[in-house]
C-alpha cells in the first residue's frame, strides 16, 4: 500500500494539489465512503457528524494558513477568504453555497473524495465545485496524500467568489468534457495543475500565489513565492501543456500570469488544434527552465 511507504523520513516537501485525473493512488482505492454517493458522485456533507476534534483541527489548519497569507497570497484571495466565515467550526457547505450563488452563481457540493475526471468536469461545467466531505487526521496536519476538506475548501473556494476566476473554472469544466472526447485529458490536466493548483500571479507588490495547492500548504506557500528566479516562468499556454508535473514534491518551476483576465482570454480559443500541435512537440520535464525564459544575463 502506497500510504504505508510514508515515514517520518519522507520529505515534507510535498504539495496538497491533486490533478483531476488522479482517482485513487496506484493500487490503493480512494479514501472516502463512495457507497453513499449519488450517480453524479455528490453526497451529503453530514455536518452534524463532524467531531469536536475535527472542528478543532480545521481551525488549527485555517489559522496557520491565514497567518501566512499577507505578502504571499494575491489580494483577491485574501479578500475572499473571509467568505469562509469564522474558523471555529468546519463551514456548512449549504450556507457557503448560498453566498457563493448570490455572488458568482457557483455552489459547493460534497463528494466522498477524488472522483473520476468526467464527473469532475461535469460538475465544474455546472458551476458546482466538489469539496471532499472528510477532513484529514491529526497526524496528517502537514501533509495528506489525497485532497481533503481543508485543501478543497480553503484552497479552492475563495477564488470562486472572483467573477473572472469563477468563469475560468466553468470554462475549464466544459473544456474537460470536450478534451475527454479528444483524448487530451492529460494535456488539459497540466493546465489545471499549473494554474488552478500551482499558479502564481504578478502584482505591483511582487509575485503572489493564487493556486489552491500552494495556498493550502504551509510549506509550499513561502517556497513558491520566494523561490529564486528564474524558477518563475511567464505563463504560456502551449508551454504549460507540454510540461509534465510531479505530484510528490514541491514544484521547482511555477507559471506566472499577469491577471485572471489574461488567463481567461488565453484559454478561450478552441483547444482542438492546440492539442494536435502539442502532440507534435517534445514534452518538457518538470522543473526545466528554457533558455529564453531565464532573465537576460548582464554581460560584464
Ligand atoms: N477553450 C478551451 C477549449 O476549447 C476550453 C477551456 C477553457 C479549457 C478554459 C480550459 C480552460 O477546449
Ligand atoms: Co485541488
């Protein structure tokens, strides 16, 4: 079992993001009660069933992360995080959905854990964001193999209050359904990975995080923003789709957008010809910086 391979020696340099294509880890079935899920993989949150210890764990996770946001997270995220309400208890998805629906037309739905990619894309295309119903165990405070309630809720939900980002997420879901028919899910998953999970954004104050995998990770948040140049690579759609990713270590390179509007516009064109183009080009390994992406050298 893969999880048994984790020891104290396992580097904590691991992220909280899981691409939508990852359903279960190797031979291990995904954690969570799938028997209770509906055909679309949604389930009840069953808020009354959370223990006091689980509420307390949520609060500890929230407070550790919230304290680090200034100077590392983008302003849009910092502003929106208050919509999650007081951290004393795990939020009720229903009341969060009510607020979210009024703001951008999105809802939060509970799921038992990772779900198959088609089901995931379909929910996003319907402006329904799947949040894992269960929260990690106390011994998983720093790292949990599969995304849990804290990653999904704290990392992903705040930016769904941003109108442009909210539209991007829906477009991504629709694009996913299309990519399934074109056998291009892996290429599209790379886009999700390097934007929704591990994206950085340039601001007048400097580079800041907007990706959920970064924002829900105590270690990767400072690492990603402060990592030395030239590991911050300007966002380029084709380049991102050519780039493989690692799910078990901090990222070495991050792609930086100028604005959510730029991201939305860059991803608006039909991807079908782009998938063809990417297939004709070599893949780029994770962590590689291409010569033209390094800052110009000052010649002595
Ligand atoms: N424009 C993409 C397509 O035609 C859809 C998409 C939008 C995908 C935004 C991802 C993000 O497939
Ligand atoms: Co995620």
